């Protein structure tokens, strides 16, 4: 037993240091939102209130799908994106018009139907999922995430990406 006594004393000392540290830092557990470290009031982030989807935003999303994703009118597509998306593209308008852009293509002529699903809808921010259903068996249908932001009274596309699974490579052993 005497050889365990230093170990037990060490554990008691560590527990005491932890208890002292928590009491000085202040692990508050009596707050309604649960425990948190630190002192002072806890501020909660407030989501913007949900609003009805703007028909103008849906029109911009649909036009962007046909002109840019469908590669039918890239000049119109350039006018439908936010400055942030232009920066993310890291390309000039001339480069955009050549089609070497950060938007995954889907042939417009193969779209048979394109239903939208709303992920969120706020006064100046809208998130949609659009399913591009293909007419042809050669082109696989695809779902895209698209975010629109209202800038100076106009809805513009701020983000678009296909939803998909990332393939995990396997070794020769399976």
C-alpha cells in the first residue's frame, strides 16, 4: 500500500489543480444554454428570419442554370454572379466567355425537368437544390446546390456546386 500512496497523492493533487482552474476560469453550468468556459454573458447567434422564396431569385437561378451550367450564353451568366463568385473564379470576363470556368457543366438540351428545393430563404440570401433531370440515358441526372445573394436590389448567384459522392479509391486487394 505504501508504494501506491505517492500515486494517489499525485492524482489528488491533479484533481485539485483542475478544480481550482475551473473555479478561476469559470465553468458556468447554471446557464439555460448549457455549460461554457469563460466569464460574462453568452451571446447566441440569431438566424435571419425565413421568408417566402422570391420569384425573382428563382428566375435568376433558372436563367443561370440554362445560360451558364448549360453553356448556352456565358455572357448573360457573367452578369448573374456576385463579385465574390467572380473572384472565386479567378478569371476575367474574357476567360469566362471562353468557358474555362469554375461551374460544372450540364448540357441545357438534355434537361427534361429541373425542380427546385429550398434549403433556406432569408431576405437577402437563398439556398436552393436544383435537380437537373436528363432526357437522355447518356447523361446522368445531377443535383446542384446554388446560393443566391441579393445585392443592390438584384438577386445574383454567389455559389454553385454539384451534389455528389466522392469516390474512395481502393487498392488492388479490394
